[in-house]
C-alpha cells in the first residue's frame, strides 16, 4: 500500500490558486498520494483577517514539516511586509536553494546550464530593520554617521552575522558534497562593504577548510552578473547573502527560460517550504 504524504498547501493569491490546483493534479498523475492541509495567506487573506499570515499557516507547516506555496503578492513600496520573508523568519528557513538547469524543449539563449544558487534567507537588508526618517532610530543613526547620510533619509540596516553565515556556508558545501558538485563560489560586494560582506567572505573561507574536496572561490556580485551572462559554464554552486542571492537567482533563471521554470526550496533544520522563485 502506497504511503500517504502529509504537506501544507498555501494556495497563494493572484494566479496562485490555479497553479496549486494544477500541481495537485500533477501529484495525482505521477501516483503520489498526498494529504494536503490547505491554508490561505497573502493579499486576500489580509482583507478577510487583518493579517496576510494567519497563525494557522505557521501551525500547519510546523506540524507537517513540508509545505508547498503558490505565488503571493508583495505590495511595492507600501502595504504589508512580504509574507515570503515572514515565513522564512518565523520558521527559521535559513537556506534558500534555487537550482537553475536547462530543460529540453524550454526556449533559451543558452544550453546545458546547471547552476545551484544557495541564498542566505534571514539576514542582510531583508531582515526588515527599517526606520522612517521621522523616527528616533533614524535620526540617531543619521547623527552617528556624521554627515555621511542626508538628514532626510530613511534607513535600512544590513546585518550579516558569523552565526548566519556559518549556517549557510555549511549548507552550501554539504549540498555540493552530497550532489557531487565540484566548486562553491561565494559572492558579495566586499570591496565596498568591508565589515558585512567582508565577514561573509571571512566565514566562508573558514568553513571551506572543512571541505577540502570542494574547490572554493570568491567573486564580486557585479562581476558575477557579467560572468554568468558570458560564461555560466565556469560556475557550479553559488553561495550569497540574501539580497544578492535574490537578484542573482533571477538572473540565473533567465539563462534557462525564465522564472516559470525555476523552483525554490527554503530549508530549515527540520522544515522545508517549496515555492516558485518569483515568490
């Protein structure tokens, strides 16, 4: 008798419900017996319940340990904060794994692409530590900066920790070992952000010493963007802080046909949330 698998299904909004219905049909078609716990999050849920991420969504994922999420709207510039970011923070899904692989029959300018993006999921500018100009916090930071920041600026904080970087670096190297990959490339802008991105490199170098069979190298994010367009075959597994990982994974998706064919998996220690790369 086939095993029935329990999983949370977040239907999403916009195209989300129709896409997740199609995914359910795919599971049936390949003979996988699923018990879906269907829950709602996002823009429509915000209108109904006053929050885009009700507690029952988090409770369901913690119970089933596995979730599949349809696309969820994130308002641009105003409105509620990203549900996707909130899920990663609340559930400690610290690693975002985004494979970008060429598929036969999918139109693209490139062939034989096989990249894996490993994106840190909880820190960096996506940590959500932001202050409007009128706040005491913003004014204090502006005063500390001593004329480096315009007095009418809003402020975002970019935290990069040794703890968070160790976790994502080990994840990247363990993935490379398990899947017979040859190389891990850390990508930052450490020539400019020497304390935050510099720490990311420093920690990755130390972690790399534990995996002598895997080649380790470093690239600056602007140069990496050019190199992925010119010679993507030179790269294998990329490990990046949150913001760069988001941007570079979209670029890599463009190499294989677009966001619609690029999957994403958000990993914690004992939970995983699967989603489309575009959110």
